[in-house]
């Protein structure tokens, strides 16, 4: 007779680099500052659902492939037992227009070690990819756009605020936050 022991599934980690940092919408068992090599955090995707509309698109952050870049963010370990529901909800949220590609990528924890994490990266071949916009053009779009999840500027400011609180410097996000405040009159 063999002794059957239940084997727990491996932990599910999700890499947050934008709104997942401050609004994961799933039960988080653990948070760790982490870095993803080979990708940059950029406002390089038109938002026609969450932060803009088809008639007046906004911009959202995406992980944009760049061999020389790395992105600091937060690795979020999903609470045990919530893995399947979390993946289903993340796919509904992030893959609403198929502009993101779901990937399993290795992240390095700032305190040492690392894990494989689910990450959503931009599909450069998708019509919503807009990686050539200047920072000034990004600021002008973000200052005026709004969509189903609210004003585009609020998305930017929440991301900037939470990155700063975590001690994660991102000069482009910081510049955009200041510039959009100026464009909106304060």
C-alpha cells in the first residue's frame, strides 16, 4: 500500500508594474519588490476600454521588450487556493483587447532569490501598440483621457505615488506625473 500525500501546487506569482501594484483585485499572500530584466515599463499601449475610449484613447502602461532594460515592480504571491480564479480574473482584466500577451517570466526579488511570475507584456504587432510617442505626447493624452475605470491621469498619479512609496525610482513616470499636473492646471 502506498501512502498518498497531497502535493500542494506551486505558488502563483504575478508581476505588477502599474495598476496591479496598487489595485491587484485578487487575494495577495505576499508582496516582494522585484525586478524583471529585458522589459521596460512604458506608456506604449492605447487604452480604449479602461482609461480611454475608441473615440478618445488613453494610454496605459505595458512591459515593452527591450534587451537593455529592466523594470522594478512588485511580485505578488496569490493566496493559496485562489490561483485559478485569480488567473481567470486577470485574463478578463488584462486581455480585454488582446493587446497584452500573457507570459511566465523570471523575476528577481530585491532581497535575494526569485520566482517565475505571470506578467502581461505588450504585443508590438497589435494596433494598440504606440511605442514611438514622445513623453510630451504621452502627457497630453494622459491629461485629457478617461475610460471605464476612470481618468487616465488618476492611473498615472496612483502608479507614481505607489512606486515612490515603495522606493522605486522611475524618472519617466515622475516626469509624466509632474507634466500632467501642469497640463491640468496644478
